[in-house]
C-alpha cells in the first residue's frame, strides 16, 4: 500500500469518525444533553445576564448543531474531493457532500425520536444542512483558489 493510498483511507475515515461522534451525542438522553448545554448557558448568562436563559439555551444547542455539521461538511467534501474520478464533473464532491450531510442530518433526527426525552426536528435538519453547505462551499473555494488543488492526487488506473 502506497503513502497516497494510506492518506486516502485516512481522509475517508475522518468523516465516518465524525459521524460516530454526532451519533454518540444524539444517543444521549435529554437529561444528559441538557446538562451539558446548561454548563455553557450558565457561563454565558454570567457574562451577558440581560439575555434570557431560554434564548441562551436555544442558541447554545443550535450552535452545537452548526458546529458539528459545518465540520462534517468540510471532512466529507475533503474525502470525496480526494477520490479523483475524471469522468465526473468537478462539482460532484460538493453536491454529493451536501446530499450525504442532509441525509445524515435527517437520519440523526429520526434516530433522536427513539431516545428518551429527545425529539426529531425538521428545523434541525435545515440548520444542519445549511451549516454543512457553508462548510462545503468554504472548503471548495479554499481548494479552488489555493495550492491544495495543485496537490490533488492523480487519477488511479
């Protein structure tokens, strides 16, 4: 196995590991998830006491969604971008990444329907999809306009 093959496997493995991390957070019952959020809410409420605690809770919880799926979008695009299929258009890694992230977000919300005290929210699927799309667009522009594009692996036989 060549160094390029090993690196490709690592790049393909990273989004899968991140998906497992997201799954593990989604697997937590509401009591544990709320407890984790409340730590941040209390700290922020001390800094900005004029903001309603329920609003802070909402913002912290949605920020976690944004962060998780922004990172997933970047990792997934990077992995798919490195698979060099010359017959496909140059936009396929971005389009495929957006589709996969959206489907994963939907499956994650469906999964939460079966977790104690949790619910599946269409709003969260939309937030997750937008966050992933922003990450994907950002990394695709970085790759397009940087030297990373020059280092793209060559086509495989």
